[in-house]
């Protein structure tokens, strides 16, 4: 339950991204904001990992798969870096509601498929039921039930689904590092720290003038510290104690939390469909949280 709670708190941190951008109202492209977020947040995660790594004797790495650790870190970093532009491109081409549904809804499906291929196992019926309920909830919260499919384009669909696949890549790469007896903070620090280095040229290309304004600096710090550093410390800890498929479904609490924030902070109207969506997401997450068999984590117990 503590691991589930940690992932849910991480999802709440993720959900403040849209509200904080709306409140800051900075003149910056989504690509620039995303790169700054990863540079600050990933950099802090890398620093934390280095500091804690020197304070303890690292456990012996156990190679449970075919890929070495450096390859997993590289793959995870590419997934982190790819998520930002694909998600924003999908919302731009498909509309925010449809793009969000396709990206967030396809993420747990991508995780389930990749996890099944890597470990040659089928997802549990509980996970399938919870994920279907949560995805229906995401569709309702995002307004997809109102009929917004006419503007879909092949490129837009590919971008949004690509964002979900990018999430699956860095989640499963981090999970494999944990299976190699990495500490959660070390895994998050290595993956996001590497992504932070790779984001420097992206940020320089996208523009940095907005960071010199009070609103821009505040937004970058919030996104970097709260929605990345703190969120992924919690995410990594939860990932160490739960299946990657379970974690991916739990993070679908993000749109429900974002909707509530929009109502409370931005004064947006809560529709009947949004209320039903929040209830559906809550029902799906409750199914995952119900007591049952002990959750296998795929992480070997240290000797």
C-alpha cells in the first residue's frame, strides 16, 4: 500500500504540469518547457544519485537480462527525451483532449505488451480490468465522449501513441535496472541525469529567453523540482515494489487530479462526463489496490 500511495502522489505531482503552465503564461514553446523540465529535474536526480551512491556501498549488480546496465540507462534516457516532443506534437495535431487520451491511455497498454514480450507472461485479469476502467475514465475526463475524433491524422495518432511507447521504454528500462539490484534513486538518477545532458542542445535550440523572466524561472523550477525530481523519486520507489504494469495504470490518476486542479485553481467547469470519468479512474485504481496475492516485483532479493 505504501508503494501504491507513493505512485499516486507522483501522479498528483505530474498533474500540476498543465495548471502551472496556465498560471505562468510564459512565451515559450512546449519543446522548450519540456527540455527545461528534464534539464533541471533530471540534473537534480543525477546529483542526488551521485551523492547517495558515494555514501553507501553499492550492491553487486545482477544481470537478469541480455542488455548491460549502460545500455539500459541509454535506452531509458532516450525514452525520457522522446516523450516530451511526441506528447506535445500529439496534442497539437489531435487536440489536447484526444492527444492526452491516446498518450496516457496507450502508455499502460504499451507497458503491458512490452513487459509481456520481455518476460513471456500475460498480464493478470485484475490489471486488465483496472486498466480498462481507468482508460475509460481518462476518455471521459478528457471530453473524448463528446465526439472529437474528426480531426485525427495518422501523424497525430503516431505521435500520441509514440509518447505512450516512450513512457513504456523508460519505465521498463528503469525496472530492469532495479532487477539488476540498482537502488531506486540510482536508477532514476542515471536515466534522468543522462536525459538532462541530452536535453541541453534541445533547450538551446528551442530558446531560453523565457527563463530570464520571473514567471519563466518559477515555472521551470516547479516543473523540474516538483513534477520531475520529487515525482520520480516517488515513482522509482514505487516501481521497485510493484510491477511496471501496475505502476503504469496507477499513474492514470494524473488526468483525474489535473481535472480537479483545473476546477479548484483555474475555475474550470466540472461536467457530468468528467465526474463519471473521475469515478471510473478511482474504481480502476481501487481494483489494483484491493488486497490480493503478494505483488511480484521482478527484483531479486539482495543476498
